[in-house]
C-alpha cells in the first residue's frame, strides 16, 4: 500500500511539467499470442524515449480496447503500472485507446510558445496570438491527449478504424498483415473529418531498442492522408497536434487549447 501511494504521489508531482513532450501507449509486446495477457505502458518523453507513468483515474476520460468493432473497457486502479493490463483476447488486431482529461500549463515566456508553434508548423502563429491582444508572458494553454496503439493478437488480422476520438490517427494499412511495399498509409481526423495539409511527425527505431528515434516530417493531403515507407523490425510513433483559440471568460482562463493525437505500432521482422 505504501509503495502504491508513493508512486501515485510522484506521478502527481511530475506529470504536468512534461506537457510539451509526446504522450504514447507503449506495449510491452506488439505481437501477442491468442488469449495471452496484454500489457502496455503510458510514456511521456522525447525522441520516442520516456519514463513509464501510472494510471490515474482523475486524468482519464477513456481507457479501453477495440477489437473487431467491439469496445472492451479496461479496468484499472490508480497507481497501476503498466497502465494497460488485461486478460487475453481472441485472434485479430487490437486497438488500445486512451484519452486524457484536460490539463493546463502556463507560458512564462513567449519564446517557448514560439518554439512550440514553429515545431508543430501551425500556420499564422504566433502572429494570431499577438493580433488577439494576448499577453506574451503568463498566459495559459489547456491540452488533452488522444493515444492509440495497434497490437497484433495471433495473426493480427483486421483493420484500424476511427474510435471516435476528438482527434486521432487512423492506420489505413495493417502493419502486421498487409503488403507494405508501397508504404504505410494513415489518415488524420478531427471531429470525424479529415485534417488536410497538417504536419505529421514520425518517430522510428528498432523494436524495444531504447534508441533515440529517427524523426521525419510529413504533410497530409486534401483527404488528411499521409504515406511513408516502413522497415521490418522497427516500431513507429506518429504525432499530430491541433491548436485552437479559446476566449477566456475570466482572467486566467486558458487562451489556447491543444489536442494531441498519437499512434504507435510495429512492423514484424518477417
């Protein structure tokens, strides 16, 4: 009990300062036998490397798995690590899903905001911030995370689908079963509609190597689709971020809200 309480306290202390880093679902194994236990960590970090975070109910809107069109709620307790722990599933592609509640951060200097919007290729920013008459220091942004991970149960047959997240990345190609000679195709959606001409950041490294990832940037087409080559034996993380203006009702309310979509998967060695 003491150990679980200590872990919970540490999570509460350190989860907010790393807001600008990627948040992703990190399966212990991407390929799992039929009816074998499934485990996956929450990770926050950079270059596809980050510490494991515990499950916290207060920070959670959705925590589930979808397989063959069926939603399976995942039971978790505060302090669980790995955050995803569930009994085995039948043959097919499993989609692990996690959606966080809103959190808030404060920009103490404008340079950090400029660095963020430039890195994520937000058009018209930071000029839009200035034109709204917003302060350059001590302003708030709220943010939420929408993460998915594809895990092959047995042969991993099936198809990723939109699971109804506010923003999400959908794999149009099954990395475990489809022909990947023409690359991997994904689609970015927001409120169910394609996000055209937006940046997708791709992180790639050998499976479970712990190495810093190779990073490539892509831009979606008019249908919100991007294509990229993949390599057998590597794991991948995709990131897409939206930033929308908010009108504060009272002083101190957030003036921006960011939505972070993330997708992880691997490509088998053979």
